C-alpha cells in the first residue's frame, strides 16, 4: 500500500496538467496503444526489468477494463509509466545523441558563429549532424 501511495505521489508531482491535455488530444492512452506498447516492451525484455509490479498492474488493468482513458488521474499515472517505458526503449545512439551529440553540436555551432558563419545556428537543430557527431565521438572515445 505504501509503494502504491509513493507511486501516486511521484506521478502527480512529475507530470503537469498540460501534459494530460496533450496526451488526451493525441489519443495515446487507448487500449490498442497500451497493448502495442506492452508487446514491444516484452519483446525487448524491459517490461519486467524496468517496471515495478504495481506499474505493470496499472497497465494490465487499464488494458482489461478501459477502452479509452478519460480520467485525469489515471492518465497521469499511466503517462509516467509510459514515459518510463519509452525512455528504456530508446537505443544507445539516441541516448548518446541527447546527452553528448547536442552539446558538441552547440559548441561547434557557437565556434562557427563566432567566426562569422551565420548558417551555423541551424547545426544545433540538425538531427543528422548531431547523429554524425555522436557516432564520431563514440568511435573515438572508449568510455561511451
């Protein structure tokens, strides 16, 4: 019971009310989407490794009982669990792109801007450039 209360408290703090509206507008919390997410998580071996028993039960019960989530509270609880699963499903490259590649792209862009290259401002937003920098960093750095 205490773990459940802790999960609820953590969920309510972590997700702002505006996120509920975006989740509801996208239709992300439907039975079919939750079933697909659960299947992907099980296939990748993260369903049992990443989620607690309580979190798995929340998803399972929602799949069994609800066609479309309408409750603000349930949507918040499920959104935090879904975010946790999606974060765990990201590939190693995507994680490195977010952590390393973006900062390298910003530094290079700033240097080029200081040299007078006005188009360098777009480098920070270019996913292909960030991915290139990330892969190059991973190939030269043994600890990543």
